[in-house]
C-alpha cells in the first residue's frame, strides 16, 4: 500500500470494539500513520493529554462515558482543544450529527465505515492543523 501525505502523523483511535479497533489500526498503520489505541473514554482523555495526537477518531458509543462528553472534555482543556476530533458512529440522523458538531467534532463518519472513504478523509483533517 502506498504511503500517504502526512505519513507518521499520530492518530488516536478510540473504539471499544476490539475487532474494529484492530482492523482500523492495521489499515491506518499500513497507510503510514502512527496509531494510538484507547478502548474507553477515560483512556482516550489520558492519551490525548499525554501523547498529543494529531487527530482523534472517536467512536461515540463507549462503555464508560458518552462520546460527546469525551469531545466536550477535549475541547474544554487547553492541552487538547486544538486536536481535531472525527466521530465514528452508527447513529446517522442529522440531529445526531448536529449534536456532535456542536460538541466540537470537526467531522462525522457513519458506521459501517467505508475504509476507502476514511483514508480519503483523514488527510483533510491533518492538513487543517499542519498547514
Ligand atoms: Mn462502541
């Protein structure tokens, strides 16, 4: 697989489903990204502060807290407020997307995630912060 623009960028992948998390991690690593993984909201918040990822891909359905609360917490903390968050969710209603964007997400992808589309979208969000 060819390497992409922004190869080496750190992406924090937050997803409680281990099968999905592993599959996306492999896909993104093969594309040249460095992947950090978190299975809960709490671990995601800790990693965002400690590891300063360039992008967070956030499943909104997490076991310990609402994904929207994760987004709000990241947005309210000056240590993480500049990190773009793209939501991954099975909820496809316009009102869900609006709530997500109001909480601070810069992007919104509906499950099942089209991996080709995901790989197309990621550089857009990385470009926003690096250029
Ligand atoms: Mn989930």
